[in-house]
C-alpha cells in the first residue's frame, strides 16, 4: 500500500464519537446499558493507542447471536473461570479486572478469549493511573522465566516472551510481579496520547468507521 493510499483510508473523529458509537452499536445488538458504556470507553482508549477499538466492537457485534452469547463466570474457592464465548476485549476484560480487583488472591482463567495487549485498557478504565501489578498470559511449568503474555506495573504495559501469532488455549490473569519485559507503552506516553486525541481527534479507518455506524444506527431506530 502506498503512503497516499494509506492516508486516503484514514480520517479523524473525536474520542467522544468513538465511545458513543461503540456504545450505541453494542446497545443495538442487545448489550445492557452498563456493559455497553464500559466497553465503549475501553474501545475508545484502544483506538487512540493502537487503532484497534473500533474493529473489536464490530467483530463482537458480528458474532452469531452476539448479545445472547455473553461471557459466563464460574467460580470456586481457588479460582474463577470466564468463558468469553468469542467476545472481544472491550466486553470481557472489564468483567475480568472487576473480579480480579475484588478478589485479590484469585487467579482468573479464560476460555474463548484472545490474549492481547489491549486487555490492559480495561484496568486503566477502572484505575486510570493504576499502581496494581497484573500479569495475563501463560507460564510454562509455572515459571515466570518462561512466561508469554503481558503485564501492567505502575500503569505501564510490558510484553513478556515473543509476540503471539495465536492465543494459547489456556491463559490466566493474576496479581504477580514479573521479570523485566519489553515496555510497550509508558504511563506518560499513554497520558500524552489521550490528551492529544482530545485536542486533535482519533485516527479511524473509514471502512471500519462505516461498519460501526451501520450497526449503531439501529439503536432506538425501528427496523
């Protein structure tokens, strides 16, 4: 793709618009007010930082019987299991971090969920400058020296292991201090990116934006 073609496929909207259209899209397919509000905020920040929030909402909305297949939680004394049922991070990650913060000594295991860096945006939505330390991913033999995944420490996002081409079948979220990883985004860089987006807008792919608008338009509009 040439630079001119790439630029032609980019446009800007406000961060508020990304949040509102994401909210409306999820409401249109049956998500509750609370689920859609949180997911919209998470998608907005992800769009600012990595350009992935809008596509996540569209993919979530396009699932078969989407809102009827929402994440399911089962728990025991030692762990919690979340079957994400193919939902994307704006939907299942807020639920996961709410449980993790409410049950500090509990490990949360996932099924049907992609392991991605964007998972961190749900923690930042709850605690903007979080001082908590979390790791999500998998560890061979239970050793942090052979970890694959991501962590947040003092509000900064790190990658552990090689970049993933596919999500592992089994991965979990827990509170633990990890060995030094690759810094993906610092607290200061995140603050600056969000501040910049509030001044000058958020870059969106016109095709993705159009797909999101097509779904969100159905909210409160009779078919």
